[in-house]
DNA sequence: AGCAATTTTGCTGTTTTTTGCAATATATTT
DNA sequence: AAATATATTGCAAAAAACAGCAAAATTGCT
């Protein structure tokens, strides 16, 4: 049997069943497992499949189907995410909110860092799948079409039974006096639950949102432990937040 | 024997069997293997076939599916999804499983159809977000990196409190005798829960998976109400499934 | 036909690729 | 922690590819 034939068969099996065991394939094709191992290694190098311990899995099952429409103010948001990332410790149990800034934080997590990440954002969950050492737990519920996050009573209930070391959240609007506010009532409910479930709450917020407000209130500004913007913590724009018991980063 | 004649024979063999061994051809045409090697080299240079170690393979064998991250057997799966789609009624409460076939079903749902869709697959949920009249509910839990679906005890518990009109599921392996089986135990647990939560269970399954099995059992074949393959329901390959109380589509 | 030039072919020895095996190391499970 | 499964590495045998060479066949020419 030609090598190409064998590799074709392996790919076929992987595509068909999404995952295969090296031993199974070696058995089926009647060659040594070393040969299969080498084949799979090659196919992996060619990006035809992904080699995992003991077998191989289809790319379609693992590749981050990332539609890269560009994020607004990406640079600022990446800067914020980097500051937030510095708070992460090996083995932490954290929550990552939806929104593009939080998505950047998820993207930033390095391969070797071991974390348990809760989220209710579909894009964040997708992003976290590519991190081998991150345990991803999705808090389910009715998915909001625009925010792409789970909302509703069951989500709130589920959240009430968890404690995160850190909750990294975004917000629609923030004001030193009126606190965090949102346009959408459902989203406020889950954000409240997240803050409640977080030992420490970290707000990721681009400076453009400072001193803006809307209809529904999530929490007072004091409920936030750390606020991260893309600005230098000493920046004058942050003065109004200095009176409160908030860490500025 | 003329060189040209020989090369024509080689090409013929390659086209017929998709591959050929140099030794076989040399034997068959009763010339030295070096001659065949040189012939194949020329044919390769002319792009009539592809020379590989030990033999040659047909171009059609490699080119069409080679740089292809797309869904395997997309056409078949779309066909299956179309049949499944015909079962959907306005206002139904359904469940859509993970996997590429089920993802096709999600993709097929038209804009105007009003549905309540439960899922535990991140890609399916993402897909459903683009359907304005579909209520998307994600059943949360620990996300499996490979399958990109929620698994674990909380997922199973959540599912135990729901009833779907239809549960559209896929499977890793299916056999008329051994039923639905999987490679992964965790996945079996949630699939069991899904079947339990479905008034009617519809299996979406490409015919290549028929009569295959693996380690962990999801359910007997009788637990399935309708099985959809890309084949005509009268096809002989489905004979083994006719004794059972299954609708074939 | 005769003959030289060219091409084709088979042979030889050498190099490269492929494969399986065994020993060791690493990962995973119990 | 031990026990098991999987990976990695080095090695050797076998198969295949390659390069060079010379005999044989083919071709083009007179």
C-alpha cells in the first residue's frame, strides 16, 4: 500500500468520524502503529488534521471559525485586555463577559496558562476553545441576538450558585455618579448576577464610555473593584473615579 | 513495445485503479522497473499523474479534496439537512445537535420560520443567531474542546427538565444491531439526555457511517424515530434498518 | 543498405526513503 | 504511588530512487 493511499484513508476516517484512534487505524490498515503515527504527524504538519494524544481529530471540529470583522478601537481594547491579563493567576476561576474588549482578553490568554473560565458569550466561548489549558464552561440560557450572550432567569439562577475569583465584565455605559448602566434590561439582570458571583469584579472599559449613562442600572461604581481603561491610571479623565474605592489600571 | 504505448497503459491503469505500483506495472509490461520509473517521471512532468514513492496516483485522487478545510461530503450532508428541514413546523420546539450535518440543518432554516431551538453546540448556536425568528437557547455546561459542545452533569440535568417536539441528532457510529455508539463517554451521556428529552428523535447520518460501531453506546436503534441519510429510502444499504420501527427518509 | 548520432533501455553500485522494532521517556489513569 | 498507554528516539533491514555507464535499438543521413 502506498503511503499516499494510507494517508488518504486516515483523512477519510477522521473526516467521517471526527476522531480516530491511532491503534484502530493501524489495526484496520494492517501496518505498525509507528507508521500511522508518522503519517498523522505529517498530516498534522500539513494542517490536514490535528494530532492529539492517542489519535487524531478533524480540523472542522477544532478550527476557530473566526469571521474576522474588525473590532472598533481594537488597539485600545487590546491595551485594556493586556492590563487585565496581568491579573490572571495560574489555576484561577474567572468569568469573562461578552463584548469585544472581553473577547480580546480571551484571545490574549496564552497556551500554557491553566484557568477555569466561565462565560455566557458565544464568541468568547469559541475563542477560549483554542486554549488547551483552559476549562471552558458556558452558562446557558436564551441567547440574546444582538449581544450574543445568554440571558434570562435560568442564567441568573445558574450564576447564583458559583463564585469566581475574578469577574471580568464590560458595560454599555459608565458614570462616576450613576454607576454602570445598560440599554437592555435582560442584560442588566445577568450582569448583576455576575457581579454577585464574583469575589472581585474587574471592569474593562474604553475611555470613550466614561461619563455616559442609560436607562437601566447594573450597579454602583463602588461595586467594581478594579477599573481598567486604555488610559494611564494618572490621567485626568479618571479623576472623578478616584474618590471611590476603586483600583485604577 | 513502444514507449508511447507503455505510457498509455500506465495512465490507463492509474485512471482505472486510482493508483499503481511501479513493480506491478514493470511486471505486467515485462520491462525493467527503471524504464517504468522513467515513464512515470515523464508523465508526472506532463501533469498526467502524480508520482509518489513506490508508484503513482491519479490526479483526481488528490486535487479536488486537498486544500479543503470545508465540510467533508458537504453535498450529502446538505441533502440530509433538507430532508430534516421538511419535518419542521412553524412554532416547533426543537433541539439541534452538534456536528457538521446538524450545522447544515441550522444553516438551512429560513428567515421567516418561527422556531424555538435548543442546542449545546457553539457553532450551531452561532449559526442560529442569524435567524431573526428563531429563539436560541443554549444548554450550558463544560465545553468539550473537540466536539465544541456542552457536556457534563449540569447539562444532563438541564436537559432532563425539557421536552422537545423534535430532537435532531447526529452520531459517531451507527449499526442496526448495536445501535448508536460513540468514541467518547461524556458525549454519550448528553446524547442520552437529549433523546430522553425529545418526543421524537431524528437521526441525521451520512450513509458511510452505517454499520460502524465504537466503544460506548448511546441507545438502541429503536430509540430513533426517524433516520435520515442521503440515500433513497428504498436503497438496499438500508435493508438492515427496515425490520425496526424506524421511519427512513 | 551502411553508418554515425541519438535515444532508449537495463544494469550496477550508492543514496534516500520507508518501515518495524526495541529501548526509553512521557502522559494518562487508577 | 504504581500501572498502563502513548510518544519519542535511534537503529537496522528492506524497498525504492538515483546516477552513471554501456549495450541495444532507433533515427537521420548519405
